C-alpha cells in the first residue's frame, strides 16, 4: 500500500496540544514541561526525554531561517542558477560514477532512476558535504514553540524522540537542518519513521553515516512509494502556439499528450511529447519565460518538497547529470517577481477583492496562482498567474 501521507497516529490529548494557540504556551521552559507530559503519554521514556532535552534552548537562528526560504522567495532562475550550477552538474556526474554499483543495486530494488537520486542528494546536502549541524531536537522544539509552524514542529519533535528511542542514531549524532531534516537526503522525522530504509541490513536506518547507502535507499523508497515511474521524465520544455490561453497552464489541469499536441503545444527541442501519462503545463515565471509540460514524476518530486523551484531543480539536475542540455528559451531576468512582503500585500488585496489566496504567507503557491488567474480573467488580460509589480499596482 502506497504511503501518501506520512503522519503518526497521535492521541486526542496530543491533537489538543497541537491546536493550542502560541499565546497559551507561556515561556519556553513551561512549554517544554507541557510537551514532556504529552510525550510521555505518547510512549516516550521520561529518561530519554530528559537526556534529549538537556541543554536545549530556544534557537533564534532557527526562527530566522524559518522566515526566509529561498525556494519560495527567489526568482526561479536565481534558484536554478545555484541548484543546477556547472559545479554541481560536474560533481553529480562524479558521484554517479563513484557510487555506480550502489546506485545500480538501489535502482534495481526500488525502480527509481539513479540520476534523480543523485540530484536529490546534491540539492539536499551537496552530496553529503552539508548535512546540517543543528541539533534536531532543539530545532524542532523551537519550531514547535514559536507558533508559526507549531503543529509541524510538535509532530516532528515527537517523531524525532521516537527515532532516538528506537536507537537509530545517538543524541550526539542527531543533527540536521533548521527545519529538522536529517542526513544525506534530509528526511524529516515522520518521513523517516514511515519510509527510511535499512539498506545494509544492520538493524539501523542510518541516514547520518558517512556511508550514503541507507540515505540513498531511503530516498528511493520514498519516491517509489509515492508513485515514481522508472525511465519516465519529470517534464519537457515546450513551446506554446501564438494566442494560447495561458489559463490552461494550471498544475491541476492534467491532460493527455494528444490533447496538448492538438492544442498546438510542441516540445522545444523538436521531439515528440511523451505519451505515458497525463501532464500539466507549468509557467514557473509567467509569460515570456520557459514553459514546461510536467508529468506524474514531477508531482512525486513535489512530495519530497512541494516547491516548484525545488522540483524543477531536481528534475533538471538529473537531466544534466544524465548528459542533457540546458533550456531552449532564456529566462526574462529583467522581469523579477515580487518580494515576500509584496506577495503578502498582493495576497491580502486579492482576498479582499474576492479572489481568495487561502492565506497570506508571502509564498506564491498554487492557491495564490489560481487567485491571480481568476483576477486576470476578471480583468480580461493575459492570465498567466504570475505575481508582478504591475499586477500589485493594479490592485492598490
């Protein structure tokens, strides 16, 4: 049975705790005592909890990182420039050669292409060189207490304590990113408990070791369980016909390749559009920029990280590692998008105008894009769903 949602089954008491407003939590010390009682009720050994929390403090750096996430705040071409740099492509090819036997075995077992595993490894930890150095319990306790991501932090914190209790890693070795992601392929604790793999059969799912075997197998298992199809692309760059209705470029508008061909959509490199699954058109930077037809494997990558920039970077880096070339259409770099603060204003004004964005988080995600398209259609202008300064000015 495929694991579509990675979540633990928590008690009603813990669920109540998750829903407490941040203002009800008091000081960090009092919050910690409340969480201790809940964790013990959920099966965490009191001594393990106390050892895990020894010296833990509110980490202001974690709060700062949480407020700025480049995959949601940078123009996509800036994100891609760094994520799919020539250095990373070269190192990706080197690592594919160095670990070819391991990757071949993992590919055979989990039916996930080696290049995409190497790409995830590269983006998540620079091929194991930057696995993070923040104590995971402290990072997640900070997020659980801070309020903005309290529900996420609390769930992941309890799962992290369970990982310690099961003996997969020692307290000293349990380090990772500010968001609690760990190891070569940066698994969050609930995903670890659900799908991490003990590839070498030593009884531990050791994604922290210098040996990347368990981590790469875990990433492969994650993708496999979410529906990855081996040998199939994540997407192809395409060219749209003159006068095309950009409103059709919606990630939820999945159609057959035949439908898109009949609509005049053509592969940018002149090849035939792949036929193997329904696909959606993606305009990550609006009209006048590269356009992509994305398939099921793109959505699978988004299960790893929901950011469009991240999913595109994994797919494109995998293609480049395999020997593919760059994009045909250049990015219109002079037409930068909005800052996070401006996106918050755009979301606020769109919602006030009757076009709900589902929140004002400063991230131009799928709901915000749908609201922009609806507003653009209302105005009778090109509906590409891209947040621009001109659009914001029109709403003011």
